[in-house]
């Protein structure tokens, strides 16, 4: 009979998330030999390895990828058992790992996390900010509990829920020729020099959809941070299609000018991502209760 302990499961999960025994030991306040022994004993009981050893790092093999969500569920249920046994079922504790795409993580983090953090101060929130493709990949390998992204993600293992309405705006430096036109039309953008987000970003995907509606232009820069694009546009290097919420400050101070483009559809939706096979324990359910869908103010 297999008798894997909660400690062995914790070591397994932390190694899977952080890629090394040393990192797992530090997270769990164990010595490295103790963490190594826990993993070795678990693999002995399973009669199979759960990691592939590659250049000093441990990467989940097929068996490990299959077992990781089960191990996470067992640990969450074990913690929930303890809370209920102690009469504290209404106050979940633990850790919540959230992934946010750049617009959400940098400009809407208060909307996303504020209510939950205020009502659950005993939960440690770990926020990872990356582009939409990276967040979706992290959801699929179970290194995140929930994601919030700007673009639609189509994968059979990922559930998407609408969260907020969002919009982009075409922005230019204040002295750009397009800012002096009374009424813009698509033909005015012929030959425009564009500064774009990197591939894999939902903002990039929306920008490409917008550019397809306009005459051909030129991509002069690709940058992976919205703030860098704002600086490039303000410096006169080109124009850009960026989230309205991200450029509001620069428009208000006159560093950028938002162009009126009623002929372009710049609306989009922000989405929550959930793994269909992940156990939704008390912490995750409590978070989901605080992020019900509503339009942006």
C-alpha cells in the first residue's frame, strides 16, 4: 500500500513549481538533504520517478505532470480538513498564485485583488505578470491557480470567464501630423510608423487586427512593456495602439495625444482563466467570489 505523506507531497509540489530541491527546501524551511529524502521516498513508493533530471534542474516527466494537480488537490483538501476540524471553515488560509497579463497586472491590479486582499488578509497572494501566452502556459502546467488576461484563450483544458470590458486607443506624440487633422479617416494612416507589443501579447493581437483595417504602414519597434512603448511614442518614434487605462496619465499630462478613430473597433474583454481539472478549494473559491463580472468604470 502506498503511504505518501503530506510532507512528501509538499516537497514534490514545490520542486515542480520552482525546479530544484534547494528552492523547495527553502520554501518549506527544510534542509536540502531532508527535501531530497522526501522526494526519493515518494518516488520509491510510487516505484517510478516523477522528474527528469536536466542540467541540474528537475522537470516534471509525464507521470509527474499527471500527478501534480492531484498532489495539489490533496494538500488543499488536507488544509481544508484542518480548518474545518478547528472550526475555522469560514476563514481560509494559504497561498493564492495569480497570473495577470501586463495591462491587468500593471494597471488594474487594484480592481483584481483589492476586495480579496482586504477581506482575506491571512492569504498570501503571489502575483506573476507576463503576456497572455505565458500566463496561459503557466495555467496549463498548474504553476498558477487562476489567470486574468486581455485576450481570448482557446484551449480545451482552460475555462474562460468574462471579467471586465476594456478598450484600446491609438496614441501619438502631441506634435504628430495626425493630431492636427480635424477628422481622421483610414487613408490618413497610410505609411504610419507603428510601435508594437511583442508577439504573444493580447495587445499585439488587437493591434494587428486594427492594422488590418488600415492602409499599410511600417513596424519600427517591438517592445515587451507598455511603459517602454509610451516612452517611444512620446519621443516621436512612432504611433501605437495601447490600452486606454495605460495611457490615461500620459494623455492627461499632454505627453501623448489620443487620436479619435471611430472607424476602428478597439473594444475587447478581459478574461479570467481557470484550469478545468484543478481542484477549486476554499481560497480559490473565495477569490472568485470577489471578481464577479462587471463593466469597467
